[in-house]
């Protein structure tokens, strides 16, 4: 019986991500406990700063993938909880460093940690969480798990460096863009799912299936996120839009819109993305351009292809509630953008 | 036959650190090769930035401790080379992040990477090197080695956060100061030596001996460094002095001098360390105060006690050239300050 049933909440009231949470509810509670236990430090600034971000309502998607993968592959132990906490620590560390690098002002609707405490503690607490992640992984006792996540962390950092080069650069190719989102998003989604299966001692075909599911889901999520940032409807629903535009990030909607732009639009993009200045009214025009040129529709179409690949990748996995739920999570990732 | 003999260089011409290098010369060459091989990335900014620091004439003290510890404990394999490279990567990553946090202008006599490339790449390349370090450690196949260095990395980050709190703060206690240098310097010295012995499968007493040697040597090194920063003689020898003073770091020489200061000197320290402004002529007066109050002499006396402890810690280790050399390195750490 899932927690959703236990709480008498009709399944229809839950989003697919909530349903997946409900299927591993006890594991996720244990993971949250491990996360908070292992944030501890005699230096109180560390848990204060880390909790600010960790308790800010993130969806815990990556540890959710780890827990679901381990359980779906029949894992009966309890070390997947530490692995899931490690995955969330790596993610949190990269967010802290990202927000310093991007000089972000908001994260999950709250003031970013770098604005509350400054850049210095954000850098150092990121380093602390990264180290703690490896301590937690050591406790799983599985060297191949460490190998996957150390490799993923290196690729994430490479992707972030690559992204610096594409900022303010309208010459960024679709291929460069895909390399960046592969590194900064798909790699950790993929490693989260793969490492859960590995810890469970799953057969190679299942491990490869979950790795591919995580990878394709990660790309789809990022494509949808990047489309939403230019969505007029998201703005109407009270979601924040225009962050990427204001930071002059060259995402797929911009790459496609720019490649299809007339002279006037090209001058607009060059000013707003490459040279500045950018004015508040520019966002509305940017949204109009990406919609008119079909850039948003094409970004969503591409996301759809990755969702299809994510679904196909689950074929070797055991049928059941968790697999059904993972399939729905993939579909849902598109729904966010509709 | 040591390289020093092979090259017909009389031993007396070499510093103790150079002699230790000579005793593990082939291992150190292999370590340098591993360091450069593993810096590789399709994102060329990563090796460019990392090499700027890694090839800037650092003494490779930490990997030297790892190699010496492994060999002294009879290690006959080749995985200590990857462990030594990992240790240097962790050290380099912390330097890159330190220089961003301290807004450093120079590192090892060259422009700091943050000034050449900016803060963003320095943060991200630090993350990359840290991840690569864990990949290298995975390749050693020894979980306890990973455990020691993951723990050390967490403590280093904690120490850096603690240090932020003592900046500009003359109320910093001697105890707080020791906690900071223990975390930011002694922990990695200690882990470097201990992990080499562990990899070699040394008996527990030898592992503990090398761990304690590294710890005490690390504290002594940092105490001497902090004394040298206020040394009139170092200035005469062309060494850079006054960096800590200009950054308003509260090191032991300042803590001791301030605790012994008369009213006029207290006003001087409060202005130069806590409130500003600081003028160029202030360094000369600061040096005079720390020397007159005996703060430098007492810092050196404390370093001497840690050197004695480092020497005692080597008692359980096998007699031989490497042990002799490690004893001389400890003595030499004091000589730098005389």
C-alpha cells in the first residue's frame, strides 16, 4: 500500500512526482533525516547556510531517482538512503557554486545564499557538502558507485566551464548547447538512477536502462525548463520567467529564434544578449520572437523525443508501480511546459 | 642510489625537502606525469588554468609525504602515484577557492588564477580538480584511503569557514587560531602521509605514526609561515611579507602582540586589522610590534614543540634514508624562520 493510499489521498490529486515520492515515502523520510544529520558541523554557519537551500522546497528529484532505482531493482538494504543523501549534497553544492558564478539573486523563490551570506561562505559550504557527499558514498562500501559519481561531478564542472563560454555568445551552436545541458543536468540525473541500480546489484541490462532513463529525462527536463523561461503562460501562472534572458544565457529557444531572425530581430538579440544594454520591456519582445519563430514549439518537440527515449529505456526494468510511476514522471516533464 | 648521488650532486647542496624528493625521484616524476595526464579536458580552459597554478613551482610537499610514507612502509606497487596526484589535486582545488575567497592577487609569485581568468573559472576548475581527485582515489581501489581524504576535505572546508569568522577580529583566541590551522593545513599533511601508509598495508602503529607526523609537521609549517609573514629578515631576503597583515588575517603573531599591547598599540591594531584604513607604512610598525612583544619568538617556540612531536611520531617507523629525511624536513621547517 502506497503512502498515498494510506493517507486516503486519491491518486489523481497527486502529480506523478508526488506519486513516486509516495511509493518510496519511508526511504525519502530516512533520506531527509540523513541529509539533516550529515549537515552538522561545529561551525554553525555551515548548517545554517546549507539548510537555507536544502529546505527551500526543492523536489528532491535526484535522490528520488536513486531510491526508486534501488527499490525497483529489488534492493533490500538501507544504504541507498546514504547514497540518495550524497546525490542531493552534490546537487546542492553545484547550486551554491552556480549561484555565485551567475551572481543569482533568487533560488527557489528565496534570496540566494550568496546574497544572504556572501560569496565566500557559499563557495566554502559547497566544498563542504561535496566532501560530505563522498563520505556518505564511502559508507555505501561500493567503489563503482563512487566511480560513477566522481566521474559525474567532473563532467558537471566541465559543463559549467563550457557554459561560461556560451554566455553572451549568439554563435553558440545547438551542439554546444546540448553538450552543456548534458553535462550540467543529464549527467547527475543519469548517475543518480544508475548508482541506485548498481547498489542493488541489478543485472547489467537494468543498470544500463536506468542510466539511459536518467540521461534522457535530464535532457528533457532542462529543455522544458529553458522553454518555460520564455513562456508567456508560465508568467501568467505566477512563475518566474526571463531569468535566462536577463543573464544573457544562450539557450536553445534563443539559438533557434536567432537563426530564424530577420535583420531587425538580429539587432535586437545582439543588443540584449551580446552587447547590452537590456531594458525591462525587452523580455516581452524576446518572448514574442521565440514564440513567433517556432523556437519554443521546436524546443518542446525536441524534449518530446528525449521523453520517448527515456520511456523506451525502461523496457528492461521489472514491471510494477515504480516503473509506471517513472514513465509518468517522464510524460509529466513535458506537461509542465504545455 | 638516490638521484642526488646519480647526478653527483653532493647531498649538502640540497635542502632536506630536495633530498626527500631525490629519494622518491622516479615516483615523483610519475606523479607529475599523472597530474598532467589527468588535467586533460576537452574544455581547454580547464588545463590552461590548472597548469598555471600546478606548474608554478609549488614544492609538492603533500604528494611527497604520500610517496615517502608508502615507500617507507614497503609499498611495492604503483598506485601510490595516483594517490599522490589526488592529494595534489585536492590541495590545488583548495588554493584556487582560497584565492577567490581572499581576493588574492599573487600566488607563488605569479598573478593568481582569479586575476588572470576571473573568479568564475577558478571556482569551477577547483570543483573539477576536486572531482578528478576522487576519480584517482577510486583507482587505488582502497575504500579507507577515500574515507580519510573525503573526511580531510570536509575538515578543510570547515576550517576555511571558521577562518572567515576570525578575519578582522582581534578577539580571535589562540585556540580558535589553532583550530583554523589544524583544519586548513595540518589535516591534509596528516591525510597525505597516513593514506600512503594505509595504501602500503602498513601496521596500525606505523599508520598512526605517519598520521601524527603529518599533523604536527603541518601545524609547524603554518606557524612558521605565519611568523615569516611579519619577518624583517624575510623581507631583506626578497621574500614577500605582509600578505596576512594586508588581508587583516588574525594569525598567532597578531594575537600574541595584541594581547601584550599598550594603549597606543591597541589603537594601532584596531585600526589596521578591524576598522581600517591601513596605510603602506603600517606594515613596518606591525613588524616592530610583533618582534618587540616577543610574539614572533613565541610563535617559533610553539612551532618547535610541534616539530619535536613530529620527530617523536616517527619512532615506530622503519629506520632508513626516508625516515632520516623526514626528520630533517621537520627540522628544516623551523630553519626557514630563523
